[in-house]
C-alpha cells in the first residue's frame, strides 16, 4: 500500500453482509466476513474497482503495532486515529503534514534497512496489507 492509501483508510467503508443488491460484490462478499472497501487515492477518479480487504485477526494487530511505532517516531504529533482499523487521522490534502510525517518515517526506514520506502515496498520488506 502506498503512503497516501494508508492515510486514506480513514475514509474507507466497513461492511459485513450489507453489500447493496446492486453492488457487484454482493454474491461474493455477503459471506459473514468483515471487509474494508477502499478506493485507491491515485486512481480514485478512474473507473477502477475498489480494493476489498478482508478484515481478519492480523489487520487490527498490524495496525496496532504500526501505531506503536508511529507513537515513538512521531511523539506528540497527534496524528493517529482512535479507530482500530485506521492508522492516521489527519487531512491528506495537507501536503506539508503528509510530507513531514512520511519524510521522518522514510529517514528511519533508510537508517534501519538501508532502503527507501519505495524500494522496501518493491522488495516486499514492508508488510503489505493485501
């Protein structure tokens, strides 16, 4: 997931057996499981399908661990969400805040892994939510 998609999870829909009858996902996903319906930031205005993410035990666990890490690296910033399925709670349109948050994270990542965020994602060194 890209940085902006992680932030945009705060705007995602959460569904469990409540897909609309006109929804193309109805027959597949009305199965008792919980889902996050997420529109990618980069392609939100195109006709691409939404991402449908199954909420299993690992998703809240991973997000909770990420929150703990961001509390350490971004102490006092008040950017984290209280929602257990959302990592951040800041305005994605505020580019100054967004760049500052991810710039600091990127510096820590380079120091720790000797990779930047994009390279680490490509090499699958960062946990992928999908």
